[in-house]
C-alpha cells in the first residue's frame, strides 16, 4: 500500500464537529451585515500579483515573505489572495461600482499566507470582511466598529477588547516616519536584525516588534498623535465620541500601526488574551488612498476583517472557561418555608460577597439529592437551610472538598466563609 497523502502544512480540514460553531459565526455575521445595509460580493481567490504589491505594499511582510505567488500556464504572475480588501476594490473598479456611488459590501472566504503555522495562525484561513467605500465621515468608522461589537454580543463573547489609533494622512505620517528614523537610528546597537531591516524601509513597523529587549526603547519612542494633522484629529475625536455614545468601550493604543500599507486615519483591532500569541481576532481601518492608488478616483473607504478560525477558537475557549467556572457555594433547602426564604438569603449573600458564584438549588427533591447535585457542581461549600436553621436564623455550612466538620453559622459567619473560598478560587 502506498503512503497516505499528507495535507499541505498550515491548511486545515474543517470537520463536521465544529460545523455548528462555524455556522453560528457566519450566519450571525451575515444577519448583522445585511441589517446595516451591507451587500454580499464574491471575488476570485486568485488575482494578478501586482494588485497585492501595489496595495498591501512592497515592503510589508505579507508581500515580501508570505504570498503564494506563481506563474500560471501563460507565464503571468498570479497570487492566492492573502486578504480581500484589494480584491474588493479591484472588483469595484473592474465593474464600475464606484462611479458616483457609495458601496457597502461584505465577503467571506479563504485567504492564504505563508506564515509559520501555530495555534490561531494558519496558511489557509478564513475571513469575514466588511468594506464601506465612498464614505468620508466619521459615522461610518463608528458604524463599522459597532457592527463588530454587535457580533461579539450576538455570539456571547466577552473577551475581545477594542484598541484604536489614528494614523493620520500619508503626509502627517511621513513626518512621523522621519522622526522615528531619527530616534531609532540613535540606538542602532540595541536594534535586532529585523528592526534594523525595518529602519530604512518601514520604521513604523518597529513599533510592532515582539522582542522584549526593545520594549523600553519602543515605549519612549515619539508618538504619532503628536504628528497628526488637524482634520485627522477632529475625525478621530468624533469617532471616539460616537462609540462612547453607544457604550462601545475602547483603549487608545498609539502603537497600533497595522501590517498593511494602505491604511490612513482610523485603525483598530479587537484583541484577546485567550488565544496565546495570536491576539487579534478582528482588525481594520480607513484606506482613503487605495481606490486612487489602484487606478480609480479619489475615494474614501474603510473596512475590517475577522479571522473565523480565531473567533471559533475564542468561542470554544470562553465556553470552556464557563464550564470550568465551578460555584463557590451551593445552597440546598429543605421544605417549602426554606425554599421561600432561601431565595432572599442567596441574593443577600451575593450582594455582600461581590463576585461570589453562589448557585441555588432550583430542582428540588430531598436534601440528599440536592447535596449530590451540590457535589457534582464542583462547589467548595454546601449551604443548607432546613427547619432547624430557619428557627435559629442560621445556615449550616458543609465543606465539600475539605475534611472539616459541618457547622451552623450566622449570616455574617457564612459571608466570611464565602470570602475565604472566593479568595482561594478566583
Ligand atoms: P489583517 O489584520 O491582516 O487585515 O487580517 C484580519 C484578521 O484576519 C486578523 O485580525 C486575524 O483575525 C485574521 N488572520 C490574519 N492572518 C491570519 C492567519 N495566518 N491565520 C488565521 N487568521 C489570520 C486584513 O486582512 C485587512 N484586509 C482587513 C481590512 C479590511 N482592512 C480594511 N478592510
């Protein structure tokens, strides 16, 4: 028998066991995109290579190191798309979609980057993209960001945090570029090979370095906000106001520069600490110069893309954490009167011990079966309320994971016990 054929490294089969999570992400996104007036577009997975070198930028990692580029049978250089924004703009130009028109578009599908595979980073991965082309005002920036926030809510995700920055106009950025070159050139002996390489080509990318030795140097580097032009500043302030108006919280991150060259003004990333090294689940920004750069008229535009694999992994990680979050205490109640009073007692205890995970038995039955459920829940303590406890105005506290005797305690005593177990297991 011949050896089975191996898959290409970094390219995954997406098996039926994860189909429902994938479907949940895709259908929630589609519903939200359509509700905000975005229409689906489908574009080819392969484009002429120059589309990407002209848009993403000759000096970026993607173009220099990560593209799947080859000659087709006619000898033309073609590339498997590493992202979708350039293709969407190309499609708009090829089909006359931007003539005196604004477009709100979304698309979905596989992207290809020859990166070093690890958890959350693949060579074939899937993105959901939204792009708004022809809109200059800050409302569209805020709208697009709100769409992503609504998607996290819909998926029940808690952890992505929004980071925001403004890169200003290309002119403002070139002043900043010079300032950075000047600043980092004075410390060439500290810079690693990659940063030295970036110093001439793209010094902003040094700010993205993951090398901890460069941390202090990067922290003290000049900040882009000091070089922003007035229009970009006003635009960025309004984006922030609009987000605050609808309670979308964010952190300003002056070091957020993004790895693609086409950005201007607003850029953002939703990041999480639950996926190891791959922290960005969704990223994007304005690209006001791109349509003109690819041969169209001057047209403002903005968009974002999320990595479906990362969102799916985050959903799984958060679900796991929810499952692992065992209660600190479980309240069991014997008799009608105890059930009635227990409800209020549980609320009282929750209010007095913020963050405590106190589960109240809602299934009923004998005390014995309630205590069995308490044990199964993984709780540290069982709190018992029966006739004796009711008449003494106390609760019995039974340790389920330690060998200590059961005791009757006043509410104050129970509060101290809960504070203790909450402190032991955050
Ligand atoms: P990007 O930051 O290169 O931006 O990628 C967007 C998202 O795709 C990332 O936040 C991440 O979740 C996911 N992603 C990127 N690379 C990988 C990988 N190797 N494996 C798994 N997931 C990955 C763009 O692509 C821009 N086109 C976004 C945009 C749209 N800007 C404006 N419009």
